[in-house]
C-alpha cells in the first residue's frame, strides 16, 4: 500500500489548481510492468488539456523518483459515468443531478438536493400524474456502498 501512498503524495503535489482534486489511483500489474490510472476531478470541471499537462508532469516526476523498475503506462482521466462518486467534493459538484445510491438496505434513486458533513439528501418522486409526491430521503455517508450519477436524455 505504501507504493500507492507514494504515488498519491506526488500527484497531489502536482495538482496546482486548488479546484482540482485526486479521486483515485489504480495501479495494475507487477512493479516492473504497471499500468497506473489516475482519476482527477474538479469543482469547476477538468479539461483534456488539464489531464495531458498533469500526465506530462507526473511522468517526469515518477521517472525522477525512480518508482518503476521498467516501463509503465500512465493514464490521467476524469471519472466517467461508470466510476462511482467517492469524495464529498464530488457529491457537492453533483447537487441537482439524478443519482442512484446503493446501500446495504437497497438502492435509492432521485435528485441529489443536499450534501452535509455526514449525510446526503435525495428527493424521490413517488407516484405519477396528480398523485406525485416528493419524498426526501437522508442517507449517511457511512451507509453508502456506491453512488452513480444518472444521465438523462430528456
């Protein structure tokens, strides 16, 4: 685990825009032949140029630190739709969007309306037509297994 922690330390040091943050580091393969996926996000978004610039900076920093015995593949990306929300900052960024939250008790789908220190609030529409009722559901972060942002094509 210390290898990943060392990577995270270098990565966070290279994130110069305070609105951007590290979401995840995924290293696969052996130390001599690794693929390293770095997932970053930003309160105001992240551009492809941001990813490319960070990739160049990290490649040089990793080489200087001699973290790899041999060649490695480095990928810097933003979280896609298949990547669950992990950090409170990501939840804040997605207020107003539809999400699906999986917990041990089941899943809840609805509009993310509030993010607190310990919980989130989801608005669910129950029923249809004139009988539609809005129900607020509060979920503690400690109870969340995974949360995905849902895409609407309306």
